[in-house]
């Protein structure tokens, strides 16, 4: 029996579980997919950071506008609280302006209005957080066409920025409002008179430029140098696309009336936050 039992004991064959799968994990196909996903992820991170960079526009404010409008006088009042005798600027001035109320500093670039220099605006406009277009309200009635030509260049530069970029905010300064005081209605402030005058004249002149272009007629003689211009930047929503600042497709355009004290400079005790630039300082703080 014992011998029988021993001889009939079942044979146990150990089951061998394969340690390696039939196909390897890292086939050339999976490696290609992994490399592709990694490349897409890197690209997404790169795009994210570059877009963030273009959105966080730093603190650059551009002062632009025709010659003799008062840009350098404004910059010197913002920085030193006084104006110095100025001449036509032949190069760009850059200064830092402190805004203690909002604990901010802005870098302000004053770009001269001379036709040969004013185009330097294109070097800065992509990085600008805000643009102030300065107009001499006391002479705009006779200089309207030339001022409008200069503003048209700025509007065109703004609307030509890449769509991914947040446009700098635009303010038009109806400057030298102090020169409009005499002989005006007592109810209207010199600032509001300056704003009305500048806005009305520029709207009229820009509409002339837009109508001439859309009618296929050049705008010879309208510009300072009388050149034929075919620039965009004047597109407006609304009736027949007539140019109005309120309907400008490039965004909101704000108007402020400003002035600075010229001559011997402002004495220490005269330094005040309610000078002719207080509305500009407030706008700069909000920008
Ligand atoms: N009455 C008055 N005069 C001003 C005012 N602002 C500037 N001016 C005078 O206007 C003249 C021109 O001012 P600037 O600051 O040199 O003009 P700008 O815009 O820098 O001119 P460019 O450098 O040629 O582009 C100077 O004689 C200033 O003293 C103002 O608010 N009121
Ligand atoms: Mg100047």
C-alpha cells in the first residue's frame, strides 16, 4: 500500500508567471507620443509666460503730440514741480515720476513732436501702459489738420498692435487751458472749454481724413507735410462709420484739461496737488 501510495503521488508542476510582458512598455510609438506631449507642454508654458509678460506692461507712460504742445513742460512739472525755459526738444526725455498717494512710480517718456523724431513712438508703444497725447488748446483752431495728422499716426499705431496685446490706455490732454480764461463764460471752467475745443476740432479733422480715405480720395494737403496717407486707425462703430471718439473701435479715449505754471518756476509753498495737472496725476495713478 505504502509503495502504491508513494508511486501514485500527484506531480506538481510549478506555474511560471512571466515577469516581462509580451510587448515592451517603451515602444518607439510611446516614446514618440511622450516626446510630443513634452514639447506641447513646454510650448504651452512658453506661450503662457510670454503672454503674461506682454500683459504686465510695467509702468511706462508716453507723452506724445505736436511740437510746442507742452510735453516737456508737463514732464518737468511732474518731476520737479516747476518748468524750466524749454526749446524744441530734439531728443527723447525719460524720467521717473513718483505718485506718493498711490505708492507708485511711473517711467515717463517725452517724445518730441518734430516730424523726424515723433516716429520713435513705435519703439515704445508696444511696452506702454498708457499714452498721453498733448494738444495746445490755445492754437488747435489753426493747427487742427496738423494735430489730427499726428493723432492719426498714434491711433494707427495703437490699432496695429498684435491682438494678443492689451492696448495702452489713451488720454488726450487739452493743454495750456490757462490761456483760454479771458473772455469766456463764467460758468464754464477753462479746462472744460479746452476739452470741448480740442475734442470738436480733432473729431472734425479726423472725420475729414477718414472720409477722404474711404472715398478713395487722398488726403493731400490735410497733413502737415501734405503727403498722401492711407493709414487705418479711424474705424468707428455706428452710423456710416463717422469718426467720433466715443465710437472709436480702438477703445476708450479720455479727455482731460491741463495747464502748468510757466516762467520762473513754482515756489515751494505753491507746490500743491490741486495744480493744473491734478487730473492727469489722478489718471496716472489709476492707469
Ligand atoms: N501758458 C502756458 N504755456 C505753456 C504751458 N505748457 C507749456 N507752455 C509753454 O509752451 C512752450 C512749449 O512747451 P514745451 O514743453 O517745450 O513743448 P513740447 O511739447 O515739449 O514741444 P517739442 O519738444 O517741440 O515737441 C514753452 O514755452 C512752455 O513754457 C501751459 O500750460 N500754459
Ligand atoms: Mg519738448
